[in-house]
């Protein structure tokens, strides 16, 4: 957990980070080694969750390798965006950062205390970008941001 007191934004306590998987931390079925190491460091401060409809069928394997929790969504009557947002709400939107890139991430990005959009190798849906608080080219930069209080304050203060 980390607490940030951001001028004209407020005091926030972050306990959880929920990552979309495909296009956010995994590219062509592979999580880059450097990103794995950064997520390992992040775990000492936050509860980490991976959320996915599991398009590649390896969600549990990736979560196990990283030592984090996985949340598999299965669209039925609700859209993937609604299901992801529901999971964020269960974790507590006031204490959870959401990170994603796809069109199905926009609702959780909008609802989260900090919504981070990733413009990675698989692109970034404009709806997700427009509903984010901040955007990065990759997850490594997003993790650096979350680990550096001065970056958080400088970027989010109003």
C-alpha cells in the first residue's frame, strides 16, 4: 500500500493494481523479462491482479509465474468492459489503479482511483485513452510512475 497526498487532487491510498493482460503486459503471448522483474518489485507495495477473458489461454500460467492473482472474465449477458469494471468495483475503486489498453478496459480505467492507459505494441483504444488519467508507452514506465511519489504528484496535481 502507498499513500499519496496530491495537491488539489486529494489524498489517495492505493492498495491494488489491476492489469489487463493481452496488449498491456503480454505481447504475442510473452511477458517481457524486464517487465516481470518490475512486477515482482511492485508486489512488495501492492496487491497485483491480472484480469482477462484469457484469449491466449495462459492467464493462470502467467499469474503463477508472476506470483499474482488472476481474474478470468467470461462474457455472457454483460460485455467484457462491464465485467472488468465489476471486478474493479469488488476490489474497491477508491483504492485500486487500473492499467489497460483495449476497448474492453475503458470502464475500469475510468472508475479506478488512477486509470492508466498503455500505448504498446498492440495499440491503444481511443475510448480507453479518453477515459484514462494518464497514458504511457509501456507498463514499465507506468510502474516507474507508481513507485516514484514525485512523479505521481507532478503529473496528477491540479
